[in-house]
């Protein structure tokens, strides 16, 4: 069976494969309650919740569809992608890695009127269930901007570069694919007709197409989410995102989002193996 291409649902906070390197040098960890408030203020809690929306993509990695698992699918997905559990796990990570000084800097921006408006718009975009409709709307906005010669397209690209790690986004998605497939193999859900090294090579062969898809999806998602903001406001946002402190925040948030996604997909593979059909890869 041909290995299916797989792209995680685009998020404003794009996943990254950055490792949690700060925990070895933490000198002043932030308080858990304060971090929980920060996640709410920034909207990252909603971004975490949207991981659950990506669950429907997981079976496609091995050529299946959620409908193949019947009514059990909804129960299993709701259990594994329980919102409270994912938020608690994110707090566990951040308690060990997020320093007071970095948190204070980020809080300062998101407490502003512009920061709160941005979060509100991002949350609304995250929770749009019909991703295809959002994508089409975003494409239309981009097309109009290009025809008008509006510099907003470049501003949106700048914002995208500020909140994601470029090549690392591709590596993260490949790692999610690999971990899901290997978990499915270990659980007896599929038989792998490649050794792990060959599987990684096949995934890496899709890098060019995947990178273009990520860039396109990120641009259309941003065009949709930020359509009610002026170019000047988005440039102010870009300035804030490019500060060293905000870069550290997003490195952590992206890494945590990646790890939670990957671990949940592994758990999903084991649960689905108990009820799903057997396929050859």
C-alpha cells in the first residue's frame, strides 16, 4: 500500500521539532497558576484544544479513514484527545521550562489592547471546524491582495517566519508520521514492509511538497485569521514576535504542541489496533 501524505491541520502556532533545551538551565521557573492564566490570555490553550481536531487526519497516514472504525472512533478520539488532559500536560512542561523573565515579557504584549484583539481573532480561527471553507476564504483573500499589490502578503509571511521554525515544522510532521506508523506496527495494526530507515527515507522524500504545503496553509490561515487588522498592526505584532523573549516563548510552545500531538497519535494507534482492520504498508 502506498504511504499516504499527511499534513497536520494548520495552526497559528505551527508545530516545531525544537527540543526542550531550557529545562537544564532554569533558575526561576514561573508559577503554575500564572502559566495557566498566560495560556488563556495568549489563546495557546485553544491552540492545544485544536489538536483534537487533527485526530481525524491520523488514520490517513496508513490509508484508512475514521469511518473505518465505526462508532468506536468518536469515543476513542474524545478519550485520547481530552482537552483537560492536554492542557494539564502542557502546564507540566511549562512549569519546568518557562522562566519568569520571559513570561513577564510575553504577558506585557498580550495584555495590550492589540494583543487581546489578536488572541480573540486567533482563537476564532482555531475553532473553525470547516477547515476547507477557511482555506478557500484565505486563498481568496491572498489572491485579492496580490492583485492589489498590497504589501500585506509580505507582512503575513514575516509573521509566519517569526512563529515557526521553518525546516523544523517539516521535521516535526515527519516525526509524527513516523511515530504513529511505528506505534501501529508495534500494536499489530499494520505490517511494515520497510525497515524503519527506509520508512524515514520515504517520508523525507516528501519534504519539498510538504514544505510548500505548510507555507501555503500557514499563509492562507493567517490571511483569514487577521483579515480585520491593518498592516501597521500586523507589523507591530511581527516586531513583538521577533524579540528574543517571544522567540523563546514560541520555541517552547511549538515544541510542547509537537510532543503532545505525537504522543497522542501513538496512543491512538494502540487503541485503534484493538478494533481496526489490518493493512499492509
